[in-house]
C-alpha cells in the first residue's frame, strides 16, 4: 500500500485544523484598538496552537519521508493522531476565552499529552512493518525527545494545580524544543 | 480517465467533513470541568462519527487502490456518497445536543444507511468498467460485510421505536466490525 | 508551467465550498421530525447547490484532462471562477432560509450566471495557449451547452419577476442537462 | 527533502483561508435587495482579500516552480507566511463590518505588511540552500516589486491617520501591481 494518500489526507486534516482555529476568533464589537484588547489571550492561545500544529505537520512530514509502506494498522494509528489534533481548536478557544484559567490550561495539556502519545503509537505501528535495518528504524532511534515531551506534559498538568502559568510556561518550552526540526531522521536519510 | 483527482477530491471532502464536526462543539460558558459535563453526549457522538468517517476514508482508500480507471458515472456515484457523508456533521450535532433521543438517533441511522447504500452503488459503478478478471472484481467479491451493514442499519432504525439505545449499540457494533480493514481487497492485491 | 497545482488548488477550494454549505444548516431546536420541517427548503437548496458544485468539479476535471499547460492568465481566470463558486454557500443559505422568495432566487441565478460566464472565460484563456490542433480545441468545440446555459440563466432571472418558481425550475433543468458528463471532451480524448 | 508536500499543504491552507472568509458573510435577515445593502462593505473587503490571497497563491506557485529542494528552515518560514495569511479572514471581517473605519483599515495594513515580510523571509530561507547559479537566485533577482510593496504598506498605515481611504486606495494599487504575474521567475525559467 502506498503512503501518498495517507500523507495527502493528513495534510488536508491538519491544514483545516490549523485554519479553522481562526474561525473561533469572533470579530469584536467596536472599531478601535481597545476592542481588540479582550482578544489578546485568544490570540496568544491561537499562536501557541498554530505552532504546535506546525510542529506536528513538520514531524509527520519528516517521519513519512522515511516510510516505505503503510498497512491497515498505520491508517488507524494516523486517524487516532488526527482525532486528538482535531480537539486542539476546541481547547484553544476554551483556554483563550477563559484567560488561561486553571482547568482549561490543564485540559489543553491533556490534549497535548494524548496527541503526543498518539504520535508515539503511530511510530510503533510504522515500525511493525519496516525491517530492523530500514532507515525508519535508525531514524526514529530511541525517540528521546518524544518521551521527554510526554513527561513534561504530565508534569505540566500536575503543576496546574499549584499555578497554571507554570504549565503554560512548560507548553512553550516544549514547543521551542520541537521547533528545531527532527534532525535524527534527516541525518539518517542524508547519510 | 485517471483516478488521481477523484481520490484527491474525496480526500479533501472527507478531511473537511471530519474536521468541521469539531466546529459544532461550541465552547461552553464556564471554566471548570462541570462546564464540560453537558458536552459529554456531544463528544461521544463526535467520536462515533469520527470513527465512521475514518472507516469510509479507509475503505475508499482500499477500494480505489484496486481501481484502474474511472468514468463519468463513477464521478457521480462518488459525489453521491460524499453527499450523504456531508450530512453526518449535521445529524451528529443534532443527536449529541439532544442527548441521543429517539428521532435524532433514528435519523442518524438513516444517514448511515444511505451512505452505506451509496458506497454499494459506487462499487457497482466501478465494476461496470472493470473486466471480470480485474483485481477489483475479485477484491469486492460478494461484499458480504457491506450488505450485512445495510441490514443492521435497517434493524437499528426499527429498534429505535422500542429503545433508541439498542440502535446506538448496533451503530457501535457495525463500526467495530468495519474498523478491521477490508482484508478482502488487500488479500487479493497481495496475491 | 504544470497544471498539477492548479488542479489541486481548485479541488481544495471546491471541496471546501461543497462542504461548508452544511455549516449553514443550523441544528434545529427540538428533537422530533417536526423540528426538521422548517429545514426542508434549506435542505432542498443545499441539494441543488451540491449538484451544481459537483457539475463544476466534473467539468473542471474533464476540461483540465485535455489541458497541456497553464500560464498566468489561466491562473487568474481559474481564481475568478472559484470566486463566483465561493458565493454559492451564501446565496444557497439566503435562498433556503427565505423559502425561495423572489430576490434570493434571482440573486442565486445571478451567481450561477456569473460562474457560467467565468467558466466560459476560463476556456477562452486556456485556448490562448493551445494550438489549433490540440485536443483541447477540438474538445471544447463550439461549447453549445455552455452558451445555452448562460441564456437559460438570463431567462430564469427575468422570469423571477413573474414567478420565481419558473426560475427555480429552469435551474433544475440546467442541472439535469449538465449531470450528463461532458462527452465532447471525453469523446475527443478517446478518439 | 522534496517540495511536493510543502506545496500541497500550502495549497490546502490557502484554499481554506480563501473559502472560510465567505463564512463571515452572515446571511442577512430580510429577503429583498435592501437586506443586502449593509453587506456591500463586507463584500468589498471580501473581494480585496480574495484578490490578495489569489496573489499569494500565484506567487507561491511561481516561486516553488523554481525551487529544487526544501529544508527545515523553509518549512517554518512557510508556516510563518501561512500564519499571517490565516489572520486575513479576521481583519477582513473586522474591516468590512466597521465600514472601513480608521483602526480596522490600519490593522488590515499591518497584516498585509507582515505577510509581505514573511514572504520576503521565505525567499531568503529558500536562497540559503540554492546555489548562486540556480534558476531560483536568478529568478528572485533583487525582488524590487516585493520591497516596494512593503514600503507602500508602511506608507498606507501611516496615511490612515490622515484619511483611511488613502490607505485603502494604496491597498488596491498594490493588488493591481501584483495581479500581473511574476514575470521575473517565469522569464528566467523559460530562458
């Protein structure tokens, strides 16, 4: 089975998710800069989610470059990842509209955690039908960055109950870590 | 006529349908977990529809792998399928917001039935311009799973008028049957 | 310049237009069949527009199969067509919510007329950089069906001011004429 | 790394942005032409933004035709461009609903300026991994048109505080300049 249509479908879904978030930014009543003021938290949470979805698209792109073939389980592991990503516009709007209050920040972290876990499952599903010497196996390696991210999300969700800004800071740090593209896979492919 | 653009267009439409459903999940007023409570049925019906649309995308993907060429009738049979799938976000929201009450659950079943029937018509339209020895003919076979599903949907819609949860249970069972990818086609292709 | 990305972009825009129309169908308050009753005109106008967009996608698909290359003017002629198609969800909702009253039906016809005219301009732009013996020239021929449609739209818009159902009937008749795929191009390609 | 998926993803995002703008045009109450009257400014600002997004898609299309390969930085420079483009539906609706009053027109200009700057950064990122003799380098040249546009946007934003219609006029002039396709790249490719 070829990977082309899986890539196209994932691109489509991620493109739509990243774009419809802007539909949650309702046009404010009033025509001056003060009217935009209450939108600042909504806008900040939009930027954070845009970056996270950009990270997922980039990593998905890098990952599938090393993929040789896909089978049924991979299709479902991929849909499972897209499911959690599809919830990001909802939690983004909830977090922004409530000015980063406790529960929305925690639930946002849970969605990030589940998406991270779904991405991990996708790599496992892909490894099942790639040989031990395939460039995919070498490229994914021990996936340290992925595992550390999951640990940070769990820590962040816990820290919410002390102060949700600690969690928010950790979400930003994790994003920064990932914006650097996944050199592991690129390096292996270029070798 | 080549099949590439039919696949791309179908991927696009299904990707949009699966994603805009999340727009029906309005951000709740309130910033705690209780605020999310009334969203539980909406969320459950979102999950069910996400899985059904995933099934259709997977089966469509498998089906078109065995397709060699498409003609005018196939384009319309495909658009007819996409029409019924496009109604899923509407019936999903109606069912979720009304907490799975009688009529929304029945109408949801009618849309599933019509989509299933449209998929059946699509396979017939495809068979018209594929030879008797084509891998498509062998792959579709007698399409037992498809026909059983249609029978289950009819049964489920009838059972609604006794208790709509029986119907809802049958929708879940049918989804589970289909999540297993369509081995018939894959097996034939791999032979 | 290759035509692949123009096809992909057009597929994307038409896929989105055809799907977001369903977002205009607001979930009705109430959970029985009577609650769906006021939606019947909205639903009917959705079906008509779905068919028209399907026709445009099919014809676009057929047309570009015979295209060999595109240049700057074609890109803008194509965007111009997509602009008028993008207004269809708006006029569809306006027409449906006002139960096919005079002005919405007339404005719907104006959008159909402009889209038809934009399609005509697109074929002219394409012919500019295809030789007189190209399969595109032979395939488009004298474009009788396209010209007749434009005339019908003008007639329908005028008839609105006698009775808008005459116009609505003409829209249906034109759709039926076009659902038959554009054999001219197919025949030429298969020769 | 191949450029195909970057093109497909960008096409998807721009296709969605250009289309969801129409969702901001709420169906007016009332079924006659007077009901459409208050929509005229919304419609005008929709046309302007549709043309700007068309320009970006066209230029992106032309630019990537000369691209040979993409690397991590290009992916992020491209996402950065898509981010600013994604804000266009929001500022379009704000500008249209407030009938082109001072601040919305100025903020619209800021988004155009940032998108123009992001496009400039994208060309720089692409040049980093293309040789001095590549067709891309020759094609982009000194990018006079791009730099002039940025200067016009700055001028327009300043002129807003005298009269916002001066700014609006400049946005239209810049659009007209760009609707002429980027002959620099095309000429180089055809040499």
